[in-house]
């Protein structure tokens, strides 16, 4: 999405969480992973099938990782599964009543490491 990567270009967690909670009406867990080499660059509100979702944007060198999150209270926990589409790796899983999708052109091993850090 050129030109629309972030609506909240901030690594300030309180500011970002307030914007997402106000617009999406839920508060995703946001982790600061800069120390592990995955700095948070911002976030945005997106819509998927008419529902608001949070899209948190992380970076790894010149690669962008979009972490999409939305509530699914009846969804059982699932371990991450991997797919590849149009040159992008996609990892998706469910944990604690939330659905997660991590999407990036980053190599699969590093994206799996990112997901491991998000889950801990």
C-alpha cells in the first residue's frame, strides 16, 4: 500500500494504542521488538471483510512487516502456519482470542523469528 503504510507513524506505544483503541474498539498487544532487530515504525487501521483490524508495522533492515490483528473470541489457539503469495511470506495463527497475520517479503526464517518474539 504505497503512501499508506502508517496512519500513526509513531513508536510511542501509548499514543498508538489510544488511536487504535478509539478507532477499532479493541486494543491489540503491542510489543517493542527494537532490541531484537524489529523496530516498530507505526500502525494503521484497516478493514477486512467490513471489520476493523489493527495493522502494526515493523521493520527489519529494508523489509517491512505488517502484523494484522483482530479479535476472534471464539477462535481456538492455533500455532503459526506458513504460506507464500506473490513473493510474500504469510504466517497466521490464533492466540488468546485474537487472530494474527504477519506478512512480509522478509525471508521465512526471520519472519518466523519475528512471530516467535510476538508470541512470547
